[in-house]
C-alpha cells in the first residue's frame, strides 16, 4: 500500500512517500481504506520527537490520528460495521495510523461517518470532537440547556472551534472566546462565540467590560502555566470548573490553588488517548462519534475543515509547516485524489 511514513524523528523533511505492506485486521479490528486524514499538533510533536508514540515507534512509523474512509475487511468478532460502511475515527497511538492507503483500527472506536460531510470534512473532526466532548460533558459535566457561561481559551484552534460550537449550539452557554488576530476573531464568531477577547491582555478586565463578573466554566485549548491558570481562577464563579487539554508548562503556585480552593472550584485534565491507551471504556469513543454524526447531519455542528492538501508527503509537509506557524485556523486535511464521492455530494478536489 502507499503510505506517508518516516524512519527517524525530525523536521517535516523526514516524511516520505513509501510502499509498505497492507495491514491485516486482528480480532475486533476493521480494515479501512483511507480517503482523507487530518493534521493534529500531537502528530507534529511525535514526528519531530517532542512527544512519544506510546508503545514505541514502529519502523517505518505512520502517523495521522484522524481518518475517514470505507471498511474493506472486518476482523473476527466485529459486529458494528460491514464491508462498504463509511467510518471516521481517531486512531490508536500505539499503532500505525491513518496517513496511508489502509489502516487497521479497533471497530469499537470508529463512528459512522456523517452522510452530509465529505471525506475531508469528516476526517477533520474525530480527535477534536472527542476531546471537547469528553472535557465538557464528562469532566466538567455541563448540563444541556444550562443558562451559564464559558471562557474558551485558544478558540480558533482545532479543539477550540468545535468546543465553541458545542458550547453555543448544543449546551446553550454564553461563550466568550479568546483570539488575538482579526481573522481568528471572525472565525470564533462564525463558530458561535458571543464575545471574543484577547488572550494576550488581562482577561478579567475584558470580561467586566462585557458586563460579565465571572464565567462558570473555562475550556483551555492553549499552552499554559501558573500565570494563565491564576487568570482563569480570577474569572471563575464559585463552584466553577476548568478543563485543559494540555498539561502545564510550569509549576502551579500554592496561591493559585488557594484561590481555586476558596471557590470550591475544580481543575480537570483532558487527554482523549487515555481510554484507548488503557483499554478503559474505549467503546465510548465510538459512541461519542456516532452521537456527533447525528449532530453534524442535523446541522447543529459543522465541520471545522479550512484547507485540503494532496495525500502525499509533500502535502503533509506543507500541512505540518502551517501547523507549526501558530496561525492555522480550524483543521487541515490531506485528501486522496482518487477518492470516490462521499455523503450527499462529491469531495472537494485536492489542491
């Protein structure tokens, strides 16, 4: 099979077009012909060696967390999908993943691909949707229809923009997003943010200027340390909750925790890999994607795809460079040029 792989860690130049053996689905796995895969910062970090591919890198190593495609073979014990079904998924970090013609993936973590999305529009969504969903519905336990407010930090990125949509369109929260450039401000508003403030300036005065004394929830999607956490707590209402999708880059001071303590506030860590790495309720990720598919089909949620590139090493290098620029909005996907039509209309052509 054709694949985009690497045999060493390094800059995007280590990514190469290769021909490798097609995987065989094991017990509980389906083999998916991949038509689109999306780019996530976690893949970029693994590729350069700044993060580990749990279980050790395979040689050659194929990354590509998110994929969308067609089931072409089912392994023993599979009951959810049949050959010909269209699926989307966030893969398993201990295995080779979606930047290839074929990918073997556990059936239980796959979701039914939304019928109204193209391959690329669907491939853009699994990791970010799972991350936002787990943080907001499970960790922070935000109830549906709550007349509450949320601060989404880094709202123009992949997780931030779908978090904004879920908060505004599904949870009915008043959403205050953070962004620092005119184009990212407009992107946040397009995803449903009611207000946008600048994360480069003190947050609390900007909230007060909007007439908000505090927020009930904080969803952090950016690098952070004590200084940032202290600001979030200053913005937080009593009994409020904070969730972050990244670990801190500095120690959190006792004074910051003391402020959180006197609010009876809580700080939650979100990492969507935990379920699949530890085989703990990993079937819930497939269930979440099935629920999200219905919301995409209903128009409640919308794809956050912003750019399509060729399904080649050159296309993936370009995507990695854009991701590293810190200016990318939403999601970028690589798309196979010969992909058949998907959903209700054909895929957009590769550029």
